[in-house]
């Protein structure tokens, strides 16, 4: 489970929307908090469980220094609620120490102390970070710049004990002066393991797939009868993996490439009056979409998947959930200690 917080500085910018979509697809956060969306409507959902209940606050600090005390008082008000594990993340528009800023004038000691005071009153601990130190930057035409760490993740001690391996990652972006922060609750790196061989049903759409299988199966290694079959199966898998990389191709990569070529071909067709390349690419994309649909349907492990819409988000989410369910990140031993390996 993970949370993403980002001061995106407006969702009316197409580049921001595109970059947000890319971050969400890449990091797959369970919760997303956006500040300064500049949209007309906002919605706050309060989710609570039973024994596993904990609080999440997406925070945006007052940009005006004179009004910042109002933001700190809001945190104090939230702190008066019934005690439960509490995670607070977002753009606080303030630093804790002078070394969290480079360039520009020194921050007022009293201004930072007000921030430190409210952190102490709420019992917050800074979760630290992985990646570049600063989350906000402003660059001026005279060549000077200011960098500050304004975005962070804070948690109470009982939240930290609940998720002791949590990590805050500073991500990169180009469409906002604030960097997104991603809180990964487990904090455990996925163990590197050899990817098991799986036969892809979409390979059957290519006639050369059968030739690869036959060639591997008719090849003899001179081993004993029992071992001979295992050797053929292993060789068949290796040959199919090579064939997939070098002949069949990565479906998603090829589909993206074909779509880019189609955009270019359509511009050329408008000027030349010849749409042959456009029609050719559209037919190629249609074939690739069918292959992609078969790939996700197979991964979803649904017997009725072949009746569904092509490449729906449902098939994609089923495959993603299955991957999460099958992943064992750690095991707790008899003494209650979590073991990674």
C-alpha cells in the first residue's frame, strides 16, 4: 500500500494531467492527495476500519506567512480527535531547519519554531525521504535559484509502529515546481527473482510460434528418457522467450510505436492526399489491440474473459490484484520478527 501527495499547481494544464497519469500508472498508489488543483469542486472522503483504523490527512499549508498560524491551528484541532495512528502528508509551505533551504534569504527562526511547535504538540515524526533533498524550486532569469523541502510525510509514533518500514520517496516531475512525494507503507524492496516461463496465448496468432515449438521438441539431447522430456520442455521455453523478444515483439511497446506513427501518417496524408499508410497502420493497430486483449484476459484467469470488452480496465485490475496477492514480501517467524529473506 502507498500514498501519493503532490502540489500539482493546477489540473487545467494538459502536461500536468498527463504527468499525473504517468506517475499513477508507474507507482500505482492506493491513495492520491492533490493540492492546488484549481478546480471548482473538491471531495474529502473519510475512510475508517475497525481494529486496523488509522487516520490520513492530506495537508496544504498557507502560502502567506501571516496566515500560516491558521494552518497550524487546524492541525491542533485534528489532534484533539480520538487518538489513533495518524499519517499527515503534503505541502506544508514551511521548513524545519535552515539546511532545508538553499538560496534566497534565511528563514526566520520564529517562523520555523511555530512549525516545530505544532509538530511537537501533535507528536509527529518526520518519516525522512529517499531521493533528492528538496521538493520545491524556483529559478530566476538572473541565474539564481531557491530550493526548499516544503513537502514531507509526518506520522505519530503509533502509526510508525504500525508501519515500521515505511519510506517517503521524492519523485521527479516537470510540470510543477513541487515534486510529488510517494509514501510506501511496507518499505520492503521486492525481491529479485527469476521470472517464470509462461506460454502466452497471443503467440498462437503468429504461425512461426508452432515452428519454434516443433523445432525444440524434435531436438534430441541424448539424455535418458525421463530427462529427455524435461530437457525438451526447458529448451522450448528458452526458444520461445528468445522468439518473443526478437520476432514476436513487445505488444505494448509496438502498440505505442504504431500509434505515434499513425499520428505522423495522418498529418502526411492531409498534405499528400494518399491515405495508404494510414489505413495500413490502423489495421496493424487493430491486430495489436487484439493481441493485448488476449494477454490481459489470460492474466486475469477468468474463464469468461473472452466474452468481455477488449482490453478493459477490469482485466487489467484483475491481473494487478493477482500479482499483489501472489507476492510474499516478508514472513514473521516464531519470535514475531518479520524476515525479508
